C-alpha cells in the first residue's frame, strides 16, 4: 500500500517559495506563498510571520509586473507589522510604477524617518521629488497625504539592526546596489556583445549576454529594456514585463520600457495595462509614432 505523502508545513512552503523567487519563478513563488498564508491563517495568526509572507508575495507580484496586487499585499503586511521597511519599500516601488507618486513619496519618506541610512529610500525620494515637481509645480508638497509619525521604539529597533537596503533588496533580491568600476566596464562589454547578437537576430544568445551583464551591474535600465526586446522576440511576454518594471523603477519615464511593456501586455491580452502604458508614453513623447500605431491597432 503506497505511503500517504506528508503535507508541507507553512515554513516549508515559504522556503520553497523563496527558492522559486531566487530562480526567477515569480508566479510559482506567489502560489507557494499563498498556500503558506492559508495554512498559517488556519492555524491561528502569527502576525509577524504572516506579515513576512504577505511581503514576500508582494515582492513576487512586483517582479511579475502586478503592481496593484503588490500594493494590496504590502498594505496587509503593514497592518500586521507596522513600519516594516521592506513592505514600505515594495509598496513605494509599486506606487511609483503605477505613477501614484504622492503615495510613493510618503512610503519612501516614512522609511527615511525609520532609518535615514537607506539608499533605496533616498533614491526613491529624489525621483518622486522630481516627478511631483514636474506634475504639480513648486507647491507639490501641499498636495501630499499625511506622512505618518514613526514611534521612537520603531526608530530605536531599526538603529540596533540597521543594514543598508538597496533598490535590488526592496524587490526581494540580493544584488549589489552600486557596482564597482571594473564590474561596470565588464557589464558594458557584455551588453555590447548582446547588442551585436540582436542585430544578427540571435535573441536567445543576446538575452543570455544581457543577463550576465545585469549580474554585474543591475542598475542599468537600458540593459533591462534590451533584454525585454529579446524576450518579446522569444514570446516570453511575462519576462518582458518583469524587465520593463525593473527599468521603470530605475527610470520612471523610460520610453522604451513603457513601449515594450505595452507590447508585452497586448500579447498577454491585458489591454487595459497596455493602453495605460501607451498613454503614459505619449505624455512623455506626444509625437511617438510607434506608440500611436500600437494604440490604434
């Protein structure tokens, strides 16, 4: 008689989700985190563990370009564990991708109130300041929602356990934020090799070169958009969306990222998201004929 297979515990499901996330299997990771959440909620809520699971699933949604679900999960995580910096940073990144710049600014600023030494929050605050100045003019601060007061005990706890959180870490990865000069040079060389392969129509090999380049320098938006182009050619539309999300996190007005993500969304039959990206692109470049053509199709 065959032995009955043992059910996985929520901690095992979480670990499996973490492994899938590391391997770039973001949809599978989200499913595993969902199962872990359901098990933990049935057994009686452990707020801190549950908050981590929601935050992890939010990171998977963010990587998959599902920013609305990322916001929902981060909000739930923050209800369970108030002032969680990872949840705040992930929600800020999602708000930024959704062009909800005021809410993104508030989350980035809240992180700085908790710990003023978080590079990702400084970078995000600077980007939002520029975006809001362009959007609302010099009086942009008057239109901001209230920034929450951070309790002293939260700041003290953060000071005791402080480690810098990079832009990559806010999305759940462990890549370095600022590569060295040698890595930048090597990454550029690999990107150029990828560009040559694209010109020859070898998109799979080019994507591999761009991947190698991003391991050395994950802060170059153009490498993400180049790899997204390869993924579009290879019909890997979800992967193309993920790369465009990364590029837009680094450069919120990146025209190539907006256009290529719109193309990917169209193939995925997410027409609403496609139109939103094209409308955003045309605000940046009103005469972009490729965007207008795609919009008319």
